[in-house]
């Protein structure tokens, strides 16, 4: 359907209601990195209400993949290198914030700004998030699945969209040497490691899974792009929705946008079986 798959280095956004199979698709994409890239992709869960997507259970059942949780944090001047086991931890849930940006703002004489207490918590989270991406990508990972983004009528108002934009621009697509020097301090002490692990951030492909209030495939195909919606800048957009088929409810997948290569205009039915998503 995508004329050869997602293009390396691009952003793809998948829209669909909860339970439609987005997490199965995202895990399949990440796990396929083991054979396609030589290392599994990363799973970054932005769901602030616990792992309701059941990433660990699905990964184990579908691929026999023990999806370990990354906990290693690197504070300034601390030993940056991951301890034993963390390089097999391809899952992180270090961003627990949901709701609207204004929930994390305070009034000032000049208007509003992000609360200093929240900014301090966010910076502490980055001590975990930046090493998670840097060391795994330096080790060969080239795929990122971002899950847990909740429905929001105006995406520009959502804290999760703000956080993803920051993550995408300042971590995932940050120059490898620059990111390495920001994490591995003092730089002179770790220069040999940084120089020995270059990577091209433009080759990292990101799949963003966004939950919608719309459930029907027809409604998703007619969905408008709102202010701040990341689908406006994505290279690829897929929608996953349901429709009544006789006496049952069918699941359907469609590619809405795909720049750079051929794409199918087919609306394809799929099922979720023991091995994940299977096209009918």
C-alpha cells in the first residue's frame, strides 16, 4: 500500500480510535527494525495514565520480544554509559503529561508562561529521554514508534503535541555529535566514544500513533487538519477505522498521504490475529 514502505528519515502519522490496532502496527514497525536495520526500533509511550496499550504483553506475544523499560538517567557530569541490560530496553515512558498546555502554565505580568516547577520536572525527564534515544540510535536503531497520544479537538493546545514537537526536533533529529556532547560530559573525557558512534539523524523514521474520537473509516477520511496537527507536516498519513459489514464490524486501513513514492488508494480490510495485523 505504501509503494515500498515508509521512507527513511520521514514522519508518518497514524490516526485511529482506541482499540483499532495502532499499537499492533507500531510494535510491528519497531520490531521489524531487527531484520531491516540490524537493531529493533524504539517505543516511546506518551500515555500518562499507565501502559493501557499493553506494549510489553503484545511485544512478548507477537514477537517473543521482551520489551524492557529504559530507566537510565544521565545528569550533568555523571557517568553516561548505560548499565547492563539497558541496551536491551527499547521502551520508555518518561513523559507522563497529558491535557492542555494551559494546564502547565502560570500567569505573569507579561501574560502566561510554562510553570517553573513543570519545566524543572521536564528537564529531569530529559536526563532519561535523551540517553534513551542517543545510545540506542548510536547502537543501530533507526526506527521510532511514539504511542499514547490522546484525542484533542485543537492539537495546538495539547501538551502531548508540544512535547512531541520538542522531542522530534531537539532529540530524534538532533545532530549525533551535538547530542552526544550534551549528554557525555565532560566532552574531552568521552570524545573517543562520541567520534566512534556517528549516525545520520536524517535516516531515523518515526511513526506517531494518534488516538481520535472518530471511529468510522469514513469519518477519518473526512477528518480536517486542525491548527497544530502534526499530520500537516508528516510525509505519510494513515487512518485506521471501522465500518459495519453485514452482521459484523470490520477494521479498515487507508493511506491518505504518502510523499516520495507510489501509494495505493485502496481501503483495505484487516483483522487482528494471534500474530498481529493481517490484511484480508
